[in-house]
C-alpha cells in the first residue's frame, strides 16, 4: 500500500517537474519570440523612415575587395594608393549620409532650375564652402532664372575626427541644405566615384535641370556670366548637347610614378586620353549629364575624373569644346607690373582656377562694384 502510494507520489512529482519545465521553456520561448519580433519591427521602421537598405544604424554591406586584381603583372610594385584603388575599383554603391531629394523641387519641377552648381568639396574645406555660399555660389534668381547649389562630399579621417567632421557637415546641412554626402573615403583617387554617384543622384532627383556647372571648391566662377552665356544659346535650352571648359587634347597618362596624376598601365593601358575639359570646372547641359551617366555604367572607373568625363563623351560620340573664358590652368597676365587680381580681368571671365577664400570674397565684391571702371577695351 505505502509502496504503491510512494510510486504514485514519485510519478506525480516527476510529472509536475516536467510540466513546470515545459511551462518555463514555453514562457521563455514566447518572450524571446516577442523580443525578436519587436527588434525586427524597430529595425524595419528605422529602415522605412530612412528608406534605405544600407542605413547608418546597421552595418552596411561593405563592397568586398576584388582579390584577383593582385594577379596583374607588376601589381606588388605599384604604390599603395593605386593598389587600394584597384582593389575597390568596381565598387559603385555607397550609403548616403546626407541627402537632399527635394533640392530641385522634385523630378517634375526640376526644369525650373536653370543652373545647378555642383561643387566637389572635402569635409575639411569648411571655409571654402562658407565663402562660396556668400559669393558666386549664392542661391539666387539671376536674370529671371534660378541658380541652385550643391556640395558633394565623402568622409575623411578615422574615429573621433571622422565623427566630428560628419557632425560639422550635419550642422551645415541644417543651416543651408546644400550637401550630399556618401559614406566613402573622400580622396583624390575617389573623385571619379564622387562624380559618378552624383550623376546617378541627378538622374533620380533632378533630371530636368537645364545646365550644370561642375567644379572644385577653389575656383572663381563668374556665375552671373555663366547664366548670361547660357541664356544666349538660342537653340539650346538644356535638352541638347553642351560640354564646355578648358579643352585638353592629344595627351595621355603620366607614367612617372612620382606624379600626383600617375596612371600605370594596370589602371589605363592605352597611351592616350580622349579630348576632355580640365577638371577645375566645366559647364554642361542636363541632357549631356544624363548621357554621360548612361555611358558611365559600362566604363570602368579611371581615377582622374575630368578624363573619365571625356571617356564617357567619346563613347556617346559627343565632343567637349573650349570656351575662351575658362582658365583652369591659371590666368595669363601679360606684364609683371600688373595686379594679378585686377577685377577687370575677372569681370569678363567664366572661370579661373585657384583662389583662396579671402581673395574670392574680395573679387566677388569688386566685380559687382558699380564704380569699377575697366578701360575702353574691356
Ligand atoms: C523609397 O524608395 C523607393 C525605391 O527606391 C522609392 O520608389 C520611393 O519613392 C522612396 N520613398 C521615399 C519616401 O523616399
Ligand atoms: C576583378 O579584377 C579582374 C582583373 O582585373 C577583372 O577581370 C574582373 O572583372 C574584376 N571583377 C570585378 C567584379 O570587377
Ligand atoms: C575609395 O573609397 C572606398 C570606400 O571608402 C575605399 O575603400 C577606398 O580605399 C577609396 N579609394 C581610394 C583610392 O582612396
Ligand atoms: C542609354 O544607353 C542605352 C544603350 O547603352 C541606350 O539604348 C539608351 O537610349 C540610352 N539612354 C539615354 C537617355 O541616353
């Protein structure tokens, strides 16, 4: 009797332990399922809000190195920055850190933008951006048409310094709404990547802009003259080909490894470049910008951005041309006793390379000075 009762108790005990364990496991399971679900929901809502698959909050899928480039003849003896370029040459998708999808008022209304100023600017160049915003890159109505401004940026440095520079751009963005920033290293060799990413952005957000000025943040661009020149083109409202600047022809890659522009055969095999316009700045129509973007899809990236534009034009059988008023190689001033910053030289120009912020500010003031007298010839 007691034996049977003991066995029953024992069985009951074991059973209840089983039940308790089962219940516990169930509760834990439910909890973790709910936790997982809520994490997924958070993640999805962040992704929806930012409308990006590669968000800032979640590790972005990094573009892997192309290891087979290391099999190229002479690869190991190339300078480090060129080896680095070759490893990542195929990468064309980078997360946007700062975006302005409404810069041109939406796709439909983007035709109201007559001249879009597209200025490549590294995060550290704060002073240059500040002075451009006050001078030739001011967003304004000139001669009845709209001028809009965009700075293109990547990221520089590492760790805290990189974070600080990103914060600087965020602060500028809050005040001016004029920056597009991608999460790639903003280096000389990545300028073509920046250009290609911009063209892709333009096709998506501002496809009907009439004309673009594409340039560096250290040039003096007489944007008033640019608008007047573009308005004088009677048969082109931006829907036909236009690509003008300082035309460079019959040149090829520099093969000496000490040069900033060194391009070894592993990067560009041919000994010649197609005609192109010097990269300090050039003017192009919206139409030509879209054609270049289309061509760029099937042309491997060459690190020299202005030559790469020439390659895209050549593939589309379009020619770049020169304009007298573009001096990306510096202004030729005939006599040594003449002031190289005489505003009368700059009043007639479209573009001159290499200006410091203070000179930029002063020159913009002086060419707009009604009292400025510029002799009988000009
Ligand atoms: C989100 O992205 C999709 C596809 O890229 C696009 O069609 C849609 O317009 C975007 N939505 C917003 C709110 O930007
Ligand atoms: C990787 O590099 C090799 C050698 O240059 C090239 O043939 C191949 O197309 C590259 N792969 C990608 C994905 O770009
Ligand atoms: C270009 O940017 C990518 C992404 O940040 C980086 O991996 C690569 O090293 C950069 N290339 C050069 C030549 O600076
Ligand atoms: C883009 O290029 C393809 C061929 O590569 C061509 O069929 C298409 O018409 C082009 N589109 C534009 C807008 O130039």
